[in-house]
């Protein structure tokens, strides 16, 4: 995430970025130590998108202090 936003890690922490999943379950979290976006919960494709050919998990990033 830090790399995609073009920020160094201290700037990422300073700007107060938060990750929000658009569904009920929060699958991702932002690791402010390294700027990575690991999964927080097990992602079960059959449970999330049972009969769909394409499956996507959407999330949003909120930055308190704009870039």
C-alpha cells in the first residue's frame, strides 16, 4: 500500500490511513510497520461468491491527512 501510494512508511503512519472492507467481514488489515496488506480472515471463495464466475473482495482506504 505504501508503495502504491508513493509514500514512505513514516508518512503512511503520519497520514492516518485505515482500510475498510465494504462487506460484513473485515478480510484485510494494513500493517503500518511494513506497508503490506495481509489478510486478516480466511478468504473462502465458495462462501463469498458461490455461483459467480468472477469473485472480488472490495475495500476502501481512508486517509485522514490527504496526500
